């Protein structure tokens, strides 16, 4: 009998197969179970090495020994005429079949049940860690002594409809203090994050990176108003000042001014070495009814949604009817008008023109108001035929007038995403986040800022923080999807896009095509037929994700020729890798960016060279 035949007769091959199948199953089970006991991957490696070492001795054992009715005996001691190796072989076949069946069952369960669950747990762990790291970056190395947060005042009225009024009093106090030079005032969004939350003052101060906290309540009954306010030093958790004001509704402006003055005076006495200016009211009306309409409109406008926007515009218009010189009502009405076409199918040009006219009227009434300048910039950004230098200058003017106006910085950064000035957009978002660390949209925008600058770790961290803070829409998930695709963490990308959202269906198909290139043709066909307004990413970006570089660049050039396309796409890392391609520069020329750069400064990836220009990813790292 040949050597191979003898191996078969002694069931060595069957033992090898049974051993390998059992070892694989054991490793899979151990890999799943050990982490629950806090054991590391090194323990799994030890088990694997032991099994590997034991493989050859097992085969030698199967060669030397044979299982008989009387137990194990050396093979050479057995008369081959009475050998039961065929029966043993059949038993081993059943054992192998059983092990393979169990292994296959485990594989299916692990693949489609356990593994997604493990990925979800890991992602939740990353999210939790990211949220904490994201929050910690909001904290500076030290808390400024001249810092203060104004928490939303409690509505103590019997009518819950008066909530807008108590919120308005809080916001007006915040604005008054913010206009006083020398104070660092936490933004409204971050301060109002703690509304109706049971959090003690030291925790609030720590989260907002402030030393002082102003809290209070408002009780309104008919024409009578009671406002109670108290100033707290979070370091000692002690009250520095408190007072109750009982006034008529017509005196609400005087009460707000008086509270702000008390706060400033108290802080001056409490803090040494820092000059604090006088609280200044701006563009306020003296018509109490107009003021109440304005506050109600503001509360609706912040909720967004087309119905809320329309109703807010109506309230602002009524406030203007009562006081045509009410600049702040004009400013917010301009915001409402400019938002209508982005929340409905209304004609864009009509509403942008109305927004433009109303913003200009607000600026005529009060040139020092930042809001209408930022609104005018956003309107001009979306109106065809207006050079980019115009909205750029308006955004800068808004920030100059009110450096604490977080929305202006955020909008300006989003504008800069179309220009390739990625360092500047990140700087604007970092300053916005420093002033408003708990605003979901600011965290989400900052995640994009880091992504544009190739910092995927921070991009992931702040996107996760935005989701934790309640970011709506898909903006944060879109960032995470790009981060995970860029870093080849495709399972995480699929998990992010697993949510039942119509925008994500095509994303999942594209990620699967990245994993399995045979699916690319199917994905390309789906992209060609998709409704652009029902996807997260611009179609050319989805094509680029799948590695179809030439197709993506050619399509982007064609779109630019037709005056279409999204310029934000080409400045993301996946595209910047191809910045030296002639088609990349062709897109830029067709979009007219060189003229804008000549006027305002060049992008981080491109530079002027005589009458022409060049682009390269390498320029980013050069001074």
C-alpha cells in the first residue's frame, strides 16, 4: 500500500480535517466570548498558537495509535484482518459533518446577527468617547473670570403660551451683556441647551466654560410682570446678587436694562483687573406689543419648517406695522424670507429678492446690526450673477460688527467650503465652536471643517458629538460616511447608512460597490437615474468614491460647463488627491474662482503662476 493510502487507512486525513474544523470553531467562539470577561486579544493569540502547535502531534498520534473496542492500541500491535479503522472512519465522518454543520451555523449567526451587534457596540463606544473628547475641546485651559452664561428664565406664568416671553427676556439680557465690552458671554444655543434639564450650576458652568451664571424666572399676569434674577459664582456655588422686580409690562425694557446694569456692576466689584463696559441695547422698539410679536416670531423661526417660517414672517410683518423703524424685526423678516425657498418649492429668485430688500431696509435703519449683513451675504451667495467677492465682504462685515455672532461665522465657513480656503473655514468654525460648544449644527459644521483639512479623527469626533446633541437631518452622518470611506472603515460606513432614510439607500449601494467592485455597474446605473434632491452626496462624488476617477472628473467638468455642480465637493480630500489633473483646473476656471482668488487671496491648494495657475495637494503643507 502506498504512503498516501496508508494515511487514508489510518484516518489521518479525517483527523486532520476534524482537528482543523474544531480549531476554527473554537477560535471563533473564544474571539466572541473572551472580551466579555475583559480578556485581551493576546489571550486569543495564545490559544491559536497552542492549537497550531498541537496539530502535528495530533496527526502523529492518529498515525501511531488506533481506536479499538479494547481502547487505544499501537497500530503495529493490531492484526489488520480485525482492524476497525473503516468503522472509526465513518464515525469520524459523522463528527466532521457535525462540526462543519455547527461551524456553518455559527458563521451565519455571527455574520448576520452577532457581528452587526458588535459593530454597533463598538460604534457606540467610539461615539461616547468622541462626544467626551469633543466636549473637552470646547473647554479652554482656564475659565475666564469675566465669563458669564444666561440660562433660559423659567416661565412661572399660568399660561404655557408665555414661554416665548420668558425666553425673550433671557435672550435680551444675553444680548445686553454681550454688547458690554470686556465680558465673555456664552451663546444662546449652548445656554438654552440646559432648558428644562436638571443640572446643577457648577456642571452648567463647566460645560459652558464660564465662571458666572445668571438664572431667573418670569411671571406674567395681565399687564403685570414679575422678573426674578440671581447671579451665581460657580467656583463657590454662591449667590453674588439676586433681586425681584415687580413692574407693568410697559416697563419690561427698563427692567431688562436694570438687571443687565446690576450684573455688570456686580461683576466689576467681583473681578479685579478687567475693564467691563456698559451694557448697550440696540435697535429696540418702545412698542411693547411689537416687541411681543417679535419674540413670538423669533421662537417660531428657530423651529424651522415651512409652516413655522411663514408664521414667523407674518408676526415680524405685524411688528413692523406697529413700528416701521423696528430694525431687528426687519432683520429677522429678511431671514424668514430667505429661508422660504429652501424649505418649500417656492420660486427661489422671488424670495431671495424679498430677503435682499428687507435686509437692506434693516441695514438702513441700523447699519450696526450684524444679522442683516449675514443674511444679505447668504442671499447673494445663492443669487446667480453676483461675484463671490460680494457675499465674502458682507460675511466679514457681519463678523466685524458682532464677533460673537456664531451663525455668521458658520455661514461664512460654509461659503468658504466652495472656495478652497479650507484653513480659513476651519478657523471660523473653531471660533464659532468656542463660543457655542453645545450647538449641534456648529459641531456638525466643525466636523466638516476638520474633514476638509484631512483631520479625520477630529471630524469623526465632532460629527458624533453633533449626533449626541440631537443634530437633525443627515449632515453629521454624511461627514461620518466620508470619514469611514476615506479611512477604509466600510463596515462603519454601512452602519451609519443603515438608518431608514431615503437619502441613504444609494449610499449603501455605493459602499457595497466599493467593497465588491463587481457591483459598480449597478451602482453607476442607479446614480444616473437618481433624483439629485434625494441623496446625501452629489452624484460625481459617489462616482469618485467607487474609484471611477476619470468618469467623476469628466462628469464634473460637463456639469461646470452647464453651470451646475457643487463646488464644495472638489475641495474634499478624495478630490484634492487629483488636484494636479488638468480637468480639476478646468472645473475651477469654468466656475470663475481665479478672479475671486485674485481679489480676496488664493485657495490653500492653488496658486497663481503668471497668467495661469496650478493646483496641488502638496501646496497645503507649504507656507
